[in-house]
């Protein structure tokens, strides 16, 4: 029994990576075909519309983002600092 399992295992171990590679390539091909179909649907009328609404830039916030830069060394007020020598 163990000999049979060893023989079958020694035959399947070199073949298993090829099976996985074939499945991976098939999935990649299907995804590529879906992407190409979606691009064709989007571009069929020749008009490409951008995202809706005005552009709103990201405003950074948090410690050290005040303008002009802070000149003191105490922690920001009400920002997760509890206790210490600062008032």
C-alpha cells in the first residue's frame, strides 16, 4: 500500500505544478478577455467621461501639519496625550 502511494506521489508531484500553471493561465486569460470586453464597451462611442463632480484635493491633517510649522515642543492639544508637565 505504501509503495503504491509512493509511486503515485512520485508521479503526481512533478505534474502538479503544470496543472496549477495551466489553471492560473486560464484564469489570467479569462480576466484579460473581460478587461478587453469592458474597454471595448467603454470606447465603442468614442467618448470617455471622467469621474463625476469637481476635483477636491486632499487636505492633510494631524500632528505637524499646521501652517506655519509649530515652533513649540509641547504635544498638540487634545490629541491622545494624557497627563504630563504641560498645562
